[in-house]
């Protein structure tokens, strides 16, 4: 997905920086309150949730720095910018979630085999309720930012917290059931379910990040819109060899287009610039390269990315 039309890239960058700071602050609060109450309750479900929040804090810190690095302008060593730093941050997030799920799953299995009672369950229930409210508030804020930006790092961070809501509710049910019904193994079972949810979330984050690192094409709807924007001027026709890829907050696209061979170089250049302006109105974070071919006289382009390979 791309940023909506009219959103200034600097404004989008500022929004991304603010939401990552809010994410770090929220994760810090959750780690402190969950860890403190776990020490007095001994709840496995709460331990699972606290460990998840701890890794969320690390992931949020990685995202915090990654989005700032990704927004740095191109330099002599990185002519295409630093946008893929966001995808690397998402891979780090996925790895941390996988590790969290494994540790939580192991702890839950131990306590299923040897269940232990939950102490101070009232505090445990209260902290999970507060945690759920804070997490939902953060997710809503992240959702508003994602509607205005295309940050894969923020998207990955939000996926963590979406899973946190589910894990918090499951932990809350497990703690409550263990306290009310006396089945201490329910607390550990809740922890095991949380681990499974974390694994599922990690897979989703990994797939999204790997798509950027492997230069996956933009969605078909976006590609079709790019062709439509270029073709709005009838003097430009047969858009071909369109290649697109996302790189953090940026989009790179290149294409060939046919024009009347009798046009002067200056006139052809003006047509290309006008087409680029139309694209930038809807894809403001785009880096665009358009190659003009003389209509009816263009020869096939060779090399590793020849036309027949498209």
C-alpha cells in the first residue's frame, strides 16, 4: 500500500516517529506493571504476557531507531535510500516473537504437568485489564498512522500488539478461571495458547518483511493505477516493463512508454515530467524513472531483465 494523496513525506515521517515513541512508552509501562504483579502472583499466563511485553519493548526500540534510519536521505553509499531498514527491523521483531513463543510454551508445558496455584489473583486480573486497555489505545493510534503512511516496521509493531490484546484476554480468562474454579492448570493452558498466537503473528510479520527484502511487486491495483495515471495523456501509450518495489516508506518504480517519434526532445521530456507529476500526486513517496520509446520504432531491450522475461 502507498500513502494517501496529498500527504507530505515529511509529515508522514513525523507521524511515524511519534507513533514509535508512543509504542516504546507503552511497552515500558506494560513490562513494569506485568513484571511487578507476576512476582507476587506466580501466574504463568501473566509471566507469558510479561515476557511478550518485554520482547515487544525490544522490538519497539528496534522499530524506533529503524524508522529514523530508514527516513535518512540517500547518500553516496545508498543511492536508493535506507528504506529497507524498516524491513530488517520487522525481521528482528519476528525473531524475537518466535523466541518468546518458544520460552512461554516451554514454561506453560511444565506448569501443565505440575500445576501451581495463582497467588494474589486480584492483582493479576487488574493488571491484565489495564494492559488490555493501554494496548487497544496504542493499536488505534497505530491504525490511524498506518492509514497515512506505508511503514512496514510500524505495521509489524502493530501486529505484535494486536496479538497482545488476544493474549491479554486469554491470560485474563486463564487467571480468572484458575482462581474461581480452582483448576490451576487452566492458567498454564492459557499461557500455551498465548504462545501459539505469538507464533502465528511472527509468521505474518516475517512474510511482510521478506516481501520487501525480496523486492516484491506492489499490489496489482496499485500497478494498474500507475499505468492509468501515465496513460491519461493520449500522447503516452503502451506502458510496458513496469517494475515496482517498496523500500520502507518509499516506492521505487520504473517503466517504458511509447511516444510520437517526431516530438522534439524537449516536448518528450515535458510529457514525461507531467506523467511523473500525476503519479506523485497519488504516490508522494515514489522514486520514478520513465524511459521513452519512439512509437513503432522501439527495439526489444536486452540484458538480465529483458522484455520477454516480464
